[in-house]
C-alpha cells in the first residue's frame, strides 16, 4: 500500500506556441548525445526548463521527464518516481524495483541503482532522462545515488539536470573526460537578436533599437526580467516612454515590476493569484476548494470556476505552466510564485473585499482537506504542517489502516516532528510514538528509546480516562522490534504480549508486526508450536491489509517451522511464495527464502540448485548492515562446497565464517557453524581441533562424532541417547532424525549391529516422506554399509535405492576432485605425505620467499587466522616444526 503516483510530475511541460528559437543553444545540447551529463544550471527565470523542452521536442529523442519537489527528498519516493518516469518511455522497465524501494527496510541505494542500470543496459535505443528543479534535492543519499548512476551510466543513456544551484557532483572529472555539457546563466541570457524577437513576435511590442539595447543592458538578457518588463509595458500606450523611466539598476525593480503587473489586473485575478500561490500544483477542483466554490451561499463572492481562471491565466501568459496535455494541472513559474508569496506574507492575509479575506493558514487547511479527499495523503500532510494544524497533521501521519511512514512519508515526518517543541509533542503523546516509529524505520535505533520514554511521561501527566490503550500497545510493539535486532527473546515476548494486550483489535498493521515479533521470539526459545501460531496470526492480519513486508516475514517464519518439522515440500512452497512476492529484482528479505531453499535442496541432494540459492542468499544478505545474515548464508555455501568434496575450499570458508561470527558475537549462528566445521575437521583428520571446538561450544552431536572417531562409543551412545530422548519429548522432528541416524552409526561401531539396523530403518521411515538424502550421506561409509546390509536382507524400496545412488554419486565426486588435484600437481600426489592442496602450495611458495603471515594474508586476500591454519596443516603434513625445515623439505621434494 503506497501513495499514488502523480502523473503530472512525469509529463514533459507543454510546449508554448510562441517562443524564441535558440539554435545556438540547441546545437550545444545536441552534443549531449556524446556525453553522460547535460547540466543546465542558472538562476530562476533563466528559461532553463523551456530550453530543454524545446530541445527534446525538436530532437525527437525518447525522453523521460521528472519534475522534482521538496517532498521527493524521501529516498523511497524519489526512486519510485525515478522508475515511474523511465516507464513513460519503457513501460516494462524497473517493474520489480518499485516494490523493492518501497519496503520498510529498503536496500542500500547503490544496490537499487545497480539493478536499475542493469535493466537499462538491456535497452538498445538512446534516450534522455530529465531531472527538473534538482536544486530542491537536499538529501545527501539521493545526491550519492546520482553520483553512482553517473559513474556507471550506460553510453545510450543521457542525464539532463535542470537546477538553480550547482549540484554536488564530480563535475571536474566529467569535464576532464569530455563527458559533460554545461549551460550556465550567462549562456541562457538572451542576446540582442533574441531580445528583439521576443519583444516583437512573442510580446508584440514595438520598441526602438535604442530602447531594446537599454532593456538588454538593464536586464542583462535575463528572460524573466524581460518578460516582467514586457508585461509592464503592455499597459502603456507608448512603451518607449516607459523605457525612459525604467531603471534596471534599482534593487527593488522586481517588486516594482510586480506592482505594475498586479495593478494592471482586476481585483478578482489578483485575489486568485494571491490565494493560490501557496500551492505547488493547481487544478480547477483544488482552486474551487480554496475559494469554497460549489457550496451555495447567500452572498457568493466569486463568479468564476477554478479551471476557467487557470486557462485564462495561461492565455494571458501570466507565468503559469501547464503540467499535462489535458491542461488539468498547472504550476506557477517559481519566481512568480515566490514574489506572490512574498507579497502575501507581508501581511497575515490579503485584504481584498471584506468577504474575500482569507488567511494563509486557512488556505493551507483547505488544500489539506482537498488532498486528503482525493487520497493524496502526503500532500495533505504537508499542507496541514504548513497550516500549523498539529492535530490534523498527526491524524494524517497515523494514516487510515497504514501509517504514512510506510508510504514515503518518513523524511517529511521526521522534519516536522523535529521542528515541534517538547510541549507540543507532550500535548499529543501519539506524536512521540510516531517520532520513535519514524526513527525506527529510518534506522536511527539509538534515538528510539528516549522518544518512547517521553511518550510514557506525557501519558503519565494525563488523566487516567484520557490514556489511549492502543498507544501503550504501540510503544510496547516498537520496543519488541528493537529487541529483535538483539535476538533478545525474553524482552521480545514481554513487550509483544504487553502490546497485544493493549492494541486495538482493528489496529491490524501494528498487531500483524507484533504477532511476527512474538513468533520470532518463540522460535528463538525453540517453542515451535507457539511460534507457528504467532506466525499464522501475523500472516492472516498482514494479508488482510496488504502489508507486503510482514506477509513475507510471516511466510518465512511458517516455512522455518515446516522445515523443522521435516515437511520439506511444504517449506519449499513457502519459501517460493516469498520469492514470488519479493519481485525482480528481489527485496533483500528474499535472502531468507533463498537460504531456506538452499537447505531444502541440499537435503534433497540437488547440490547445484542448493549452491545457486546459497549464492543468491549471500548476495542479498550483503545488503543488510551488520547482521548475521551474511554468515548464515555463507555457511550453507560452505556446506554445499563440503558436500562437493572440496575439503580445502570448504575449510577456508568455514574458518572465515567461524572467525567472523566470533568477532561480531553472532551467537545465534554458532551451533550450525560448529556442526559444519567439526564435520569438515573430522574429514580432514584434525581430531584435536574438532574436539576443542565441540567441547568449547557444548555441541552434543559434534561431541558424539568426536568420541566416535576416538573409539569411545560408549560415551558417544550416552550423549546421543540423551539427545534423542530430548528431541522426542520436545517434538523436534529434525533433531530426532539426526540423532537416530547418528545412533545407528555409533551402534555399528560399538558392535551392536542389530540395534544399528533398527535405528537406521526407523530413520528411513521418518525421512522418506520428505525425501531426505544428505542427512544420511553426510554420516559417511558406515551408513552406506548399513544400507547395503538392509538391501541384502531383501529391502528393495525405491527410497533405499535412491540413498545408495546418492552415496555412489558422492564417491564419484570425491574421486574426480582427487584426480583433478593430481593432474594439477602430479608431484604432490607422489609424496610420502598427505597431498598438499593448491592453496597450501601457494602458502608454501610465499613462505619460501620469506613473506610474513600478514604479508601472505594480504597477497592471497585471506584472513590472518586462515594463514596460520594453513601453516599448521602444512607443517603437520610435512612433519616439521619450523618454516626453514618446511622450505628445506619442499626443495628436496622439488615442490619449489
């Protein structure tokens, strides 16, 4: 649910019938087809927009036009309109990006621009993107987005920037590379022939050459000044006489000209101009609302309708610009509007006839009501703020069904809330809560709690009968969301339950989000049944109101529970639903869906598919800042690498993942990292490190595997029997399956084969409906041997044959890796030691060169602990203790 696109912002301004042709400037703009950026930077009233308009119309080049305004400083809104403008010439372009940028947690802006540029690269035709009034963009993030776009812009795309101020772009670099075309104020000034044509043909004034030269001198060719002077002269029977008294050096010449223009207009027209100049955009219906036209009154003070007046102003050439071909929407020339507003603010209201007096505040209030009625809530909010109507602005910010914060209103909301005094915020405690919510959405986590405390203090100062229970619930919901980032289950649950107790039953946006936080906390506490119920409640509420992000998050939660219940097919469907909702390019949250599918396909032994999903997950996870999602995704990339028998590469990956998780205190991921890392260490024969890691992290399955490798089957049995009992008691079907298979392996090694076959048969019964494969294959040759024995007993079910085939496939992969390494390093395979991997040989060569561990780390782009790990493995394999001994043996064996 998002604010509608205002199509007039995307329309190329209508070409006037009488304009001065400027071929000298058109030629310069044509050179922009060989440049990245065309910069038209000049003061107000210089004719910038009109010139670019003439050029794009005459060149016939496909043009996307975006008229910017202050509200576009919201990044999400800016990117939404940017995509919408491009779709006016390429309708299918950036279809998936719009949902991408409108999420509550959008990705870094460079990521969005990258996706956009990738789609633009598929377009073959040259085209122009015009950003009009770019000087209104004060957002540093948006400016950086344009810098990034220009750096990577494809050669068939050309950016035109119309601005009053020089933008903060790398202009010197673009200029040096010949990638910039510039038109400045001095370039846009009318020269003598152009001034003559403008006064004679456009304004239909007959001036002597001397007075034309005088006007050129006094206005310095400034287009708006010429037009103002020409409009003033139209009221004189002898325009040349006017020039004798006109002084362009007078600092108040603009005020003088404005007085001349306004005095030449009827009171009705003056009244209309001064009452509508507060509006950034005008249409007939909006103007009628300002004048309260349409409601029968005993003494109607106006005898016109807004649309007629707008059309008359356009015909009179009174600085009004149509924004669409239908002539429905208009805006005043910026300078003209500024001067009108200056006159209005000289007094609190414009005093025409007594019955026409209307305050600026009332104008903004009426505009706000009109915009709200026409479902333009952001514009309605901005006018309510301008009217200093705190209560109305507050209600608009809260929204109907969905807060304005989630529909492009974060930036204006923060600007307004930041401008209010503590007393004003205290008078409406919900404003403190909205302030906290806006800070939360914008990522300013550290500033959220003080605002919540201020809200609570304001509520305490109110009477008990005035306290809004729903507001208390919203405060608790925000605190629960804050605790999610810390994986603080106890706090999440306490605040979520408190929120649900107080939230109004119809406040579905906040209830949906709170149900999700509660489900997440239950999942952290391994209360899976409770988690599933909360996720389903969140899913029902978010689906009902169209809360896209919460729907995806709740669906992911349901998928997690299905996966832990060994319902792999249902889990895969849930994860795929999220990918379908995430769009193309996908929202960052899709990393969780790809990760889930990587796990599922891994268990189905579809290793290539699992690898692809894991890679997608890693790419998307990098869009989150300082979270454990990258570690979680890279872990499954390492798991697939290990399954493909590339032990060396998997070891390096796991070493890096383990180090990152410890350094950043990502404790939630440590159990899964430990399980994978110990499995890899045991396959490499590093029993000491596997044992240390297993006991340091108290990981029962890994401890049992280490004990089994040590031959201590009795103690291993004790650990796993305890694990199995706990899994059955808790109803943890995934852990029950793993424990049952490992018990089969331990019993076989312990010499109790009958029990081993019984456990393995039971595991197959549990695993077959979901199609588990890797959970058996990863336990190695003992399971393979037991499966063959089961087959020998006459069991020929298809599932058993699939498991045996998977073992054969894994063995073939392992042999291919060995052959490949032997072909690359044939001398290594003939050594009287375990073969050195390709990476170990690289490290050995650098050791021989006398490089330090840190230098090796920088040269090979690997972590310092990883280098030390390679050193240890090399020394162990070569049976040496020092670098010098390793180098000596390496030379003896002709490795160097």
